[in-house]
C-alpha cells in the first residue's frame, strides 16, 4: 500500500489474479480521507485462466 499511495493518474496493474488481496487494499487506500479530491484511477487486468 505504501508503494501505491503516492501514485496519481492512471495506474495499470496486470496479472492481478496473482494478488487476490490487492482489490481490498486498493479500496481501503482510495477511501482514506487524505485521498479525497485527488485524481487517480486504477485499471486492474488479469486472466481467469489457470495455467
């Protein structure tokens, strides 16, 4: 979360299926009062296929 907290703009995260806890961490990060009013978006990409 410390790595993601300082990022602004569009942040693309690929292969999210390898980090199943990440969406909840992002939700907590984006709901923090100090982030209110800041621009930023997360684009989460992954694969449903197991290989």
